[in-house]
C-alpha cells in the first residue's frame, strides 16, 4: 500500500547496495549478477538471503563471491511469528547497508514489519502481466486461460499480493503450439532481460509514485 499520508512519493536515488531474497533456482539472481558483471547494471549485491538451505541460487551467489545467508522460516524456535522472521531479515539487510531489496523467486509473503522497513524500496518480479494472474504458477494460469499475450512485471512490493505499483512490464506472445513449459521458458528469458533494467531505473531515481502509478519525472531528475 502506498503511504496515504504522502500522496506523492519521490523515489531514489538509492545507494547501489542490493539485498537479494531467494528461495530456489536463482536464475533471476544470475541475470542480475551477469548484468552487474557486464556493467549494464551499476549496482553491488551486498548479500543473498534464502529462506531455504537447499536453494540452488545460493551456489550461484557463492560462485560469484557474494555473501550468502540462510534465514530458515521453518525454524519455529528462532522465529515463532512472521514478525520475528521479518525483523531478522530487516536486521541482516540493514547490517549490510542494503537500501534496495530485490525479491527473486522468494516464495514467502513479507509482512508489515518488513514492508515498512523498506518503503517503496522492495522490488519483485512476477511472470505475468499484472494485474492478470497474480499468485502461484502465473505462467500456467495464463496458458490455461488462453490469453494471446502474457508477460513479465517488475513491481514495488506492498501489503497486497503482487499488487504494488508497476515499474516495468514486457509482453510475451502465446503461440498456438505452446505448452505451459515452453511458454514459461520464454517468459523466463524475458524476466532475465527486464529485471536488471528495472533495478537500474529504480536505483537511478527520478521517479515518483502518484497513487498507484510509478512515473518517471524528468524535471525531478534535472533537479527542477
Ligand atoms: C520467476 O519466474 C519469478 O518471476 C517468480 O519466481 C521465479 C523465480 O525463478 N517470482 P528463479 O529462482 O529466479 O530462477
């Protein structure tokens, strides 16, 4: 939810320090690592945090020399409530001076504690053209529905599931002979292109949130 007491939020510029949250394969994490390596994304990954010890993405981060951390949400002794889990994530990110948090296949809802700690500074990537097909298995939902176009959305994270202001979108055409897996693979390729671009835009600043709308503000960028 956008802060109602601030109808217009001026965003960024942020420091270049990213915190990545993952739960699995980590192909979007890899795309971000690669974009940084190729200098098409001017940023630094301060830490990769997974809620699962077996997330393959952890290995990708280690290979790239990035610090990794497992904060296991199933550990009921350490984290009996969602708030306690979220507070631990916030603490670990703040300890590393992270300013922009990027969810990259993080399969866990974040609560108010986390969202309020990083106002308009949490990004997520979702494999559909939101607001169509929020939630799990969005590619499959789109295929089953029979849409002719679906795609990818990068959005700011609010309390509403997959419902925050949209930063960037790209469409992917559904072919008649696509199966759900083929469609998901083409969407994933598009995700890998879109996420680094969206992160760069948000880091650079010069944008504002008007109501639900993420809009670039050239006058703000020029300091006017
Ligand atoms: C991606 O499809 C992303 O859009 C969704 O979760 C998946 C994560 O894949 N939020 P990966 O772990 O980045 O490969």
